């Protein structure tokens, strides 16, 4: 029995186009290393630029709507891109697929322009704050808090074991906005990493490399416009 996926001539032509672009644009020393710990800052800076080039071609997020900066292509195109990117050593998306989908569904039009578009076009990188030192990924036991202060939220908390967090521009965080209800008391918001009170500390492994980091939030001021969805909808958005 033949389990090989059949591709049309048009799809095979697209594959050849992707292969040719990778051959012409990606030097061997810039391909993603086998061990993520060996991913260097030089490679990060190289791929930050290349991701923008891929986005301009519609290849970074191929199936997302063009009106928000996506490629507007088909799932077959995405499958071919994933196959060739894997073989060509192209690093994965610089943003969480969970966050992108959440913004597409829950974000306002203003947030899609301000938050989603720059992610889809490769202008900035982000990470998600879904785990904490004392609770792991158990959102019901989240300790990071955000307290309303006029038109802002004041955030305090911690995140550990963040992959590449030291290079990111934005963070999308689940935070506790109401301590009286474990499930309905969490919300979802965007945080600029250059905001005063955000501190990133690389975690040095026994190998001497620092592929992960821990992040501390101390009285970080987050504008109310950065709340995605309604207050208390973080559980629904996160899942």
C-alpha cells in the first residue's frame, strides 16, 4: 500500500520555488542547529531579518488572512512550506501559534492591527507567559497578579524556563485579576518587554549556554487597551 501524499504539478512547482529560495538565501551556518542550546545570537539576528522576508512572500504564516499580514495561502501550501523548512533548517515561527489564534478570534480590530499584524509580518517576536515556578501550567493556581489602577493594570509575578525570552519584544500573559475565583479570575494581556519593571535573567545551563531565561514583573504598568477579550476571560482564551 502506498501512503505517499500525492501533489499536483502546481504544488510541486511551489515546492521547487521554496527549495530554490532556501538554497539562495540560507547559508549552512545559519541553519537551525540540532540542539536548540546551540542557537546563537548571530543566528537569531539573521532569522529575524529572514522571517520578515518570508512574511513578505506570504510564507511565514501562510494560511493567516492577508488583511492582517498573513499569506492567504492554502493548507497544502503550508504543508509544503513546513516540510521544506524542516529539511532546510528554518527556525519555527517566532511567535506562539496559540497567541496568534487567540488574537485572531478574541482581539479587537485595533488589537489585530497593533498586536497581530506586526507578528504576522515578522516585525517583532513574542513569547507566552503560561507557566510559573510554583504552579507549572496549572492556570487555576496562577500567582501573578494584575491590579487595576485607573487606566492601567499593575502587574507583579514571575515566569521561568522561557525559550528565547531574552530576545523577545512582547509577552502575552495569563494573569490573575481576581483572587476570589480560580477560573473566572484570570485575564489575558499583552506586555511590552521594554516596560519598566520587566527584568529578564538568562538561565545558564551546565553546558554554559543560556537558551532559556526567567522573567520577573515588578509593578509593571500595562495599559487597559492591552487586555485581550474581557476581564476574566483568560481561562477561555488560554484553552
